[in-house]
C-alpha cells in the first residue's frame, strides 16, 4: 500500500539551528514526492518537488530510494519558517496526492 | 491570474442532511481534485475531475459525489451526512502534463456536522 509517514507531529528549534523534517514513503513504483507548506491563516502551497532538485527559501530535500525517505532540510532556521509542513507522494495513474500527517515546525527566537 | 476559490468558507449541517461545496479552479486549469482534512490529519484524496469526467477516486463511499462544469469549476456533494464528515474540505486545481504539475489549493470549506 502507498503511504507517507511523517514521524514527528511537532519539531521545535531555535532560530539559526539546523532543521530536518522527516518523511518516509512506501510506494512500489518510481515515486514523485513533494513538500507542501501551510503558514498560519494561509492556504496549502507547494514548497518543492524532488524532480526539480531546487532550493526554495533555503530548504532542500533529497530523495533516497534506498531508505525510501525524502527529508526536508534547512541549515539555519528562521522564525518565518514556522508553519505546518506536509510531505506528499503523487500516485500518477489516479492523479492523487497521498499526504503525510504533517509536522508543525516551531522556530523560537 | 485568479487563484482557486471555494465557497462557502464555513458551514454547519445536521446529521442526515445533504451538502454541496463549490470550487472555482485557477484560470486555465482543467483538473480539479478534492481532499478531506480531518483535524490533526493530512489531506485525504476524495476524487479528481478532468474535463468533466471523474479521473480517480480515493476510499470514500458513494455518498461523496462530484461534478465538473465546462468552465472547469467543480462541486462536491455529500449525502446523508455523518458526524465524522466534519472536516476541512480542500479543492486543488492543476494542469496535467508530464506527471503532476503544481496543484494550487483553495482556502477550504470548514464543514461541521452536528
């Protein structure tokens, strides 16, 4: 069964500290993975996708097929990074995104 | 460019009633997906519409149904409401290409069933 697991409900760090939000997936095909972010009182929006290998707002994520992981990282957290982060897997033949339960990132001053 | 808009923003219904939620897709997007997000959970896929046809469905009973119109706007209908249907309902529009292009989400409709 396809599944996305985000083991941490809450991650709390101090400003300037490194951040790693964990995501593990279960999928029998070639995965397409995404990170979505929801800032307070805003709608869910795409942060980055693994196929573009980009860095957005200082965040990067590398797909590790051996460990079936797609962890989100940032070397120095900023207070404005505080938000809910969702890892999602795209199941191509049905057009659906499978979301993890989400991790709240809290960056303290 | 117009974003995804959903209406209403909040709704309270009684168990057993029926509800219709509406979504206007982003300009130029011909694919609309609906998700249910229960409190403390990630969004769960209900179904997707592409060019007015259902194009994929999640594990939701038939009392969850939808429509897509020629202008690509969409409706989600839920019959015989149950207390567990209380959730945030999200609509997302996209323009399919190779794999999934970016899905743009609406702000959601908060449904409370009492």
